């Protein structure tokens, strides 16, 4: 009796893994055709760098015009006003500046 149960369980697992591999194959083929949209959203070379700044690593220290905090241009939030680029420590400061 116990052997039978094990046989059924093993059979179920085999079927499950089969279904899984088939589903994985189908989804792979599907996403392969559509070209993985979320990963190609940014620049193809560097998807992690948020906004275009030439010197990404390290960066330059800029003063937040709203709260006076110094932040690195690599991590700062950029804002444009009057043809100039401003750097902010947070989106809150940027919103305050624009308001
Ligand atoms: Zn700030």
C-alpha cells in the first residue's frame, strides 16, 4: 500500500516537472520573441545608471539648493531650471525647488 502511494507521488512529481519544463519552454520562447521588454527600457549598455551623467562612478559633489546638503552627482536627483542643472538630495527637495 505504502509503495503504491510512493509510486503515485513519484508519478505526480514526474508529471509536474514535465509540465513545468514545457511551460518554461513556452514562456522562454514567448519572451524571446517579444525581446524582454523591461530589461531593454534603459540604455542597452548600462541599465542601472538612472539618468544620463557622463561621470557615473564617484561623481562630483554638488550642493542641494533647497536644504544645503552636499550630494554626489552620481547619486543625486537631477533637476533642470533655466537651462541649468541642479542636484538634489531627494525628490522632495526637487519638488520644493520647482514649486
Ligand atoms: Zn535636500
